């Protein structure tokens, strides 16, 4: 049985993506953090860790850089 890579919450004209960064993904996620958008960097730093995990609720309204950054985080989860 596989693991969830993310959860998508549809909203009007946009959606929110939940990406959980666990202890296995933390090092890889933090190694690319400086390459991500300032908004995602801020979200990551402001998100409290619980049980060694950060539950990132990332709002997406456009297919812009933030969208690409979320795909990078999902790719880290995939590996």
C-alpha cells in the first residue's frame, strides 16, 4: 500500500494543497527551501512541527512559481 503524496482541497477559483513533510523528507525539503518562492519559505518557517512533521497548507490560485514549488515538494514525498 502506498502513501499519500498530497491532499487537494478545491475552493472557488483555486485550490489548497496539503503537503506533509515528515522526518524522512525534512532534509531534502530544507535543502531546496532557498530556491522556493518567498511565500512558501515563509509558510514553511511559520508552520509548527508536530510529531516531526510539518503540515503545509499551500493555497494555489495560478500555475505560477508556487505551483512549480509544490510539485517539487510532492516529488520529494514521492521518492
